C-alpha cells in the first residue's frame, strides 16, 4: 500500500504512525486517512513481533480534529441530511476508535502540538500519552455546535474521570501541557524537541517485555473496565492459565533461577 495520508515506520518492535497532512493540521475527516489508519492498525495487529505503536502528527499540530471548512461547505462526511451524516460518522471517523480498540499492542500518543476536538479524542484512544511542551488539548465540540461524534464521551472520562471530562466538554477550555499533566490527561511532558526521543525511550522500556504478554496485559486491563470483581478475577484466571504455558514464562523463570 502506498501511504498518502500517514507515514508508517517500523523501528524494530516499535512502529511509528504519523498523521501526514500538516496542510490541514492533520484533520481526521478524510476517507483516505481513515482507511490508512485502519490498515496501519491491521498490520501492527498481525505483526507478532510488534510491541508498541506510537501515534503522532507531522508539522505543528497533533490533530486539529474535524475539517471545519468541510463542515461549513457540508461536503465529505458532513454532506447530506441528518440520516446520511449519521451514517457518514458510523462509516467514517468512528472506524478509527474501533481499529485502535481491536489493537492489542500498547499504543502511545506523542502529542507534538494542538490536539483539539477529535484530535484530543484520538490522543485519549491511545493507552498512554506523552506531550511536548507545545501541546494543547481541547474537547471543544460544543464551541462549534457539536457533540463528540467520534467516541470522546467514552474515552475522555476513562482518562481524567467523569466530572473532569464533563467540565472540559461543557466549557471547551483548551489546556496547556502542564495542566494536562496535572489532571492526568497525559503521563508526561517533555521539551518539544525531545518528544519523539522520549517516546522511543518509553516504547523501548515497554518492548523489553514479551510481545505476547504485553498484548494479553493490555487486553485484560481494557476488559476489566466496568466489570465486577468476580468477572475480572475469572478473566484473570483464564488468561493467567495461558501465560503459565508460554515459552516466555518458562524463559523468565529459568533466568530468575539462574541468578541464585
């Protein structure tokens, strides 16, 4: 596949997906970009050696969200009456959170600049977030007469908690990187020029663990959200039984015992 909307670069067990439309501040509304993100997630999912996917943006923005010019002109995914627009969302941008949700490989957002609207939600779709000090975050849909149509009402509360998420959605306040760190929206803030280096360091730290076990760990944590303790324990027992029979577990035990 020839990439026209994104860049996909594999660096050993780490893959970097770069939204590559700086001319429109990496807006997420085009079918081409959505299809390429889906394909990138499929490739990483099927790569048994993949341990981490980093998502970032080219240029000065992580993603400015929806293309407001297309909204104004009612074209692309914003064309047609309410019924058609509803289907456009289902068959368009909502494919991105579903593609990322199917990906058991841990994901890390390298937020290099403004992450606004759907861009903020994209960062929240990732498992971890590291921000450069030029990053900005805003759940700003209401300011343009919209609600989060891409799953933001699902993802943002799971990152910062329900009251804080609702506050951000109602006020449309844009946060700088320092405040995003304070409220737990990001895991870490680093100087802008060090962002990708730091993300690769964190990805390498994760990738030292066995790829199969990383995927199972991520899936268990996601499945446990909203489940009862009894259900979580049952899932944990089943997945742990599989882990006990993996070669990764056997090698780890041998290594630990050989140190004594």
